[in-house]
């Protein structure tokens, strides 16, 4: 496995791309409300990405080997959709929980992040899933420090999920990122039985655990992209792009609207954007 260690110049480019991806989610936030369709949200995302931010939407027409091209700017996953939900004419309704996942390319560098949104007044179950997924992500992020390895992310995510009675999806995970959309390594959010690389300053990757209210098993719908929980239980996900530093980590997808970390997080403080 060859993990690309980013140069200071590459890190600067990734930081710009990551911030722009975060700002795209900031822009979309007020539009996520009852009655809007996910296709309308995707149109807004495309226009803002291309015409305002002067970025390239990385997901649009993205085509891994053996798959059909992805048809949208965003992945919008609602309720029991785990990831890769294709925007459609279906309207959001009160109580829905929604993940919007965006990846923008700026000057050749990728910025990849996602957030959960609650439509109108949340249900108790929906609010719980959104919060537990957020904290699961942060459990993984807090494991990034010198001397640790990638398996420590999976151990931390799984331990937090187990303690709270939810499950972590095993079929999908995070990834290295840079000039390439998906680089080495694959970042599992559950423990691995094989040795994993030790963190080194300059590594950049995503941490993006998908957390299910029921079992961790998933299935892919007939469109070839949309992943749902096999038991149709609720699912939630958050994602940040992480830089390994000499002393710990930094977050490259931070913007003004980025949610503050849980109170128990000690390794990072949200910067001021005033």
C-alpha cells in the first residue's frame, strides 16, 4: 500500500478545496426544508459549485470501473439510505434525516465532506441517530495522533457505536484524497484483523462512518448506486477530511457553518471565520 504524503503546497490546495466544500454545505443549509425535492437541492449545489465557487463537481459523471456514471453533483441520502442516494423529484417531509455529501475540485484538488440535516421538527429516533453518527465520526477523528495507526480509527468508532447500541457499516469507508478522488488507504470504521499503516504527518484522508440504528448490513438498489440498510432501519453519516500533523490532526473541510465538536473532544477547536 502506497500512501501519498502531501507537500505543504498540496496541503494548502486541499485546505482551500475542503473549505469550499464546507461552504457549499453552508449555502445549502437554509434550503433543506419540508417540500423541497432532492433534485432541487442538487440543482442549487451545481449552480453554486460551478458559477459561484468556480469549482468542478467531482461526483457528476464519476464512473468507477464496472459502474454507470453517477448522474448528479451531490449524494443525498434520506432516512434508511446509507450513502450514494441519487437526487430525485421526491419531496422531503418533516422528520426526515438527510445526509448531503459533496466533493468539489478546485485547482486540481478535491474537497470532500458531508453533513446530516433534520427536516423540520426531528423525531426522537432521528435526532438520536444524527447525534450518534456525529459523535462516532469524532471518536474516529480523536484516534488520529502520532504513534497510532489506521486501525485505531476503526476500534474507536466501533467502541462508541457498541456502547450506544448502534452499528457501523462495514461495506463502505473513508479514503485517502488529494489530486485523486479516492486514493490509498481505505479507511475502515470497524476494527481490522490485519496490520494497518501508522499515521505520518502529511497524510490526508476522510473519516466518514455510516451508522445504522439496526444491523450493519446493506444492499444496493437497482440503480447501481443507492445503498440502503438491509433491515430498512435509519442510517446517518458525517464526514470530514483529516490532515495528520506532527502533534495530532487538523480538519481541512471546516467552514463557518461547521458544527462544533462534542464537548469531550480535546484535539481540535473550530477556528474563527469572523
